[in-house]
C-alpha cells in the first residue's frame, strides 16, 4: 500500500468510528432538549417531532444490525423492507419519552458497533439484496448507519434552529 491510499479495512474502521461519534453528537444535542420541545417541535406541519426522529433512529439502528446479521448467517439474503412511517404510527413514537428513547438508542448503538467491530475479513465479504438498493455489502451496511445518522442530525438541528 502506498502512502496516501486508504484500505477498505481503514474505511470500515472509520465508519465504525462515525457510528460512535454521531451517537455522541445526538447525546450532546438532545441533552438540552426538554420533553415538551421533543414532542412539540416538528419538521414542518406534517413532519416528525424530535422524539419521533429519535425513536426512528433507535429502531432503524436495530434494523440495520439485523440486516447485517442476516447477511452474516445466510448466503445472499433478500433483506426485508420496512415502512418507517407506518412504524412511527404503529409503535406510537410520539407517546414515548425522549430520555428513554435516547438511552435505548445508545444501548442499541453499542451493540451495533460491537457487531461490526467483531467482523473477520471473510465476514466483511458477506452481502445481501437490499429492498431499495439491490446488491448490498457488509461495507454498505456499516456506511449506511452513519449516513442515516447524518441525515437526522441535520434534521434535528434544523428543527431546533427553528
């Protein structure tokens, strides 16, 4: 490897670090948000509240990990699709407490980080068929978590900037 090049392993490690960092950023940002703000402030008139976004992040962290586990345990699985809007209603995200949802997200994220950090080189080569993206590798899976977090970090900070 020449100076200035980055290996795929380094890219994966950096994305595991991004997962850790984005979860810490959520903690910093949300630490100053009251339960009232978490339920009342929304991303537009029909948009999600902050607590709904955090519940979505928590549940999708588990979904991202469960898809990766499927890829690890099954040859080229068809990964399930999820209706995130339907989940918000079915699971009554708006009725949850922000503090509880944040703690659950942190716990889930610790599991997700541990899962990806434990993969062997052969396990990193596993893949599946994503419902929206077709071919989906374990590297795609690790990158998806942080990128998804960034979308919602922007959303929450925009809501708070009002």
